[in-house]
């Protein structure tokens, strides 16, 4: 975890890029997109606490 | 073409109570958005999913964007290069933007899969998309205002798309004065206005009922209808 | 009378979304949700800012360029004089270079805007800045007096000679008395001016005190190779999905992923009018998503792929 933080925190460090042919993505952007997908899936599946019902 | 008349709201003001333009406008506004719709104490029972929290997440992120933006604006564009506090406020501005887009996009996905434009909510969808698109332009001008290597390159590279569309002179990415005005006045006003309209429309129309919901559903049977003589269809 | 009843049921179903909800409700506190959201998002925002910060890679100046890559600077200044630089051949809004605009059939938005920001690369980027010097090189007068053909001849000859010289170093250019005219002296004077930092101020303020407009300096930098090489090293160029990237590992404008995507694939990647094509395509797609409620197919996907069964599973279970 510390390594991860220091990678991000260092402004001088060159970016980490992942690529498959024409597809190329910066690690930071990839994480943002994966987190969005994760949030969406969690929102669909996690049970929502049932509030007080009223007529 | 509904089978049953919409029941009249309690205390619905009569049209002829108003005599002036102002009064008529007030009447029309109150009829469309009465106080209990604007600030509700309850929501339909189907509003029970985590997917509903992302709209609020986006609004709150926008609050943090505006607050950090105001501090950056008060100190001028060069401040964050020189001051540790300034750099931190700049980081808050950046991360609130990232969170704004993340929550807004998850909200958009959710609303799409709910087909949330049903039942007269088309304008709500359109204003939501408007908020998304105007926010993209606003964020772009923010990247141009960093006054560092990134903004220099974005200005050089970004000019081609704008020039090809014929708007490069009026939206000149290398003209810091122009972009500054866009980013701190014109576009925030646009985002604020579109988001405010979007939220008011959401409150006016209420949260869209589930797809395939029918009058025969249990949740509609147990509800106490104001027009009780029609109940139990 | 089955048919009318069926129709009525369907109309009623649509009408259900149109009418205020009259079924069961659950307690909901708008202000409480707002407060909780403020706290949660506040912690997230401040936490992310404290841990990851934000990048601030120092900007490039004409001074740093001239000092780091003098040969590239001189070659670029010569191209500005010869009218062979990218900016000189750009077309509107900078100049009237024929056939330079991006078009799609008869659609030529670039020409429609006209030359709104006129730039004469030789005068604006080289000659005028030199003439602001306290002691301009005497050769400046030779350039001013010369005909257009003579100027082009000199600067093109020098451009070619620089390209052939070892390391493109002006010191290694083949001697050819007279062929280059005043161009070597002018570009060397501009290099000195840039190295000392004077050119940055002159190009930005154009002889005035105030400045808001960095168009000239940005275009001059972009005409050279140095600026683009730095951007390539940071994965910022258009063919590297650079539009959505920030320097280092900080997330950038990931929402521009689709905009960036088109530049990577054919037919856009090699199209001379790629910018116009991508802009128009993205406009079209944005309008389509905005008008999704009216577009058959697009508006029906949520019914075909029932994600809503998950969202409202509680409701459907207790129908």
C-alpha cells in the first residue's frame, strides 16, 4: 500500500501505462473507470437498508 | 389518456384567485411544485436502492468544486504554484471534479437502465445530459487554466478540434484571458443553472416508478387513495 | 370487448409513471441525506487530495527550449521565416493558406470562421521580436528590403542546409556565401534573445504591458520538435490517447475516453480531416444520448436488458 501511495504521490514519477495494441490507458484513469463500474455493480446488488414504511 | 382523473390536490389554489401576472406566475409555480414536493418527507416505496444516492453524491461534489474554486479564484491563478495551501486547495478542486464525474456517470448509468425519462420526465433526462456535457467543457477549460506543462500541451493539441469546427477564434484555448472567463464565470453559471433546473424537475415529477409497474401491484393497493370511492379496482 | 380493455390497460400502465405516486411510501429525509453526503464526500475529497495531491509539471518556455534544444529552435525559426512551418500552413483562423482546412464534402467550417487570429509567422514570430531589440542586427534591414521570392529563397536554402548539417547544428552548416542571405544571423539573434528569456515576454505581450493571450508562443513551441517530444514522453499526444491523460499517474479527463478512442482507430487515425470527423461524430453521439427518450431502439434497451429487475427487485418481489 505504501508503494502504491508513493507511486501516486510522487509528481516526478513517470506514469504507468497499460496497453493492448491500439488500446492504451494510464493506470490512474483505469482505476477511476474500474471504480465507477464497481460502484455501479455494488449499488445494484448491495441490499438497501429498509426505511420506516408509512402509508 | 388515463382511466381515472388525477385527484385535485388539497388547497390547490384556484386560477381566478390571482389577478396579476405575478400572482398567476406564483400560482402556476406553486401548482407545479408545491412545498411538499420540493422538500418531501417521504418517497415512494420503490425508491430503495443504493443507485439512488449517486445524484446527491454528484451535487455534493459540485459543492466542493465550487467552494475550492472560489478559494482558488480569490487567490488568483498563480497562487497554487507557489503556496502549499494553494496546492492543497488545487488538489481538492481536482479530486472533487474526479468524484463529481464518477458519481454523475454512475447516476447516468442508473437512470438509463431505469428508463427514467418515462411519464413526462423527458426534460429531466435532457437537462441531466446537458449538465454532463456542459461539465465536460467546463472541466476542459479547467485543465487549460493549470498554467503548467499539461495545460500548455492541451492548448496546443486541443486547438485543432476546435479550429476544425470553426470555433477556435472564440474559444481560443491558448488565450488565457478568454479561457479564464469561460471557466470561472460563464461555464459555472451554465452548470449551476442546468443542475438547478434538473433538480427542480426531479422534484416536480417525482422519482420514476418501476418499469412494468401496474395499478394491480400490491404497493398501490395498500396505499390510501385520496379518492377512496375509486379504490379497490 | 377484449381489445379496448387491453388498450386501456396499456395506457394506464404508461399513465402510472405520469401521475403522482399514490401507493406505499417510505420515510425519506432530504436534508439528512444531503448532510450525510456532505460528510462522506468531504472525507473522500480531502483524503484523496491529502494522499495523492495534484500534479504541477512546470511549463516549457521559449527560453528553456532555446537552451535545451538550440538546433531545433533555429530550424523552427527558419521554417517560420520560410513559411514552411505547421502554423504557416495551417489555414483559418491563423492565415489563408489554400487547401489547408479540414473539410467533409462541402462542409468547411474552418473556412467559414475566417481568419480571425491573423498570424504572419515570419513577421510575428521572428522579425517583429528582433526589431524590439535595443540593437537589432543590421541584417534585419536586408530582410525588410528583400522581395518575397528572395526571402523564401534564402530561408529555404538555409532550412535545407540545416537539415543536412551534422546534428542539424547551425555551426556545421555548409558554407555557401550569399545563398542564405541574412537568415543565419537573424535566427541566431533570435536564439540569443530566446536563451536570455526576452523572447517569452515579447511574444506574449506584443509590446504591451498586459497580456492574456499565449497563442503566438504556443504555436511557435508546437512548430518545433522539442515540445512534442516532451508531450510524447508524458503520453499526452493525440495518438497516445493523450487527450484523457494527465502527467504522471494522476487520473485525467477519463470522461473523454470515447473522444480519444476514435483517434486511435481507422478510418479516423489516418484521415487528414480526423479532427472534424471526430468532433462531428461526438456531437452526433451526444445529441443521440440526450434525445434517447425519442429514439426507438436506444430507448428500449432498458426493457430488453432488465437491469431494472435488480434495482427494483424489492418492489417486484412484493407485487
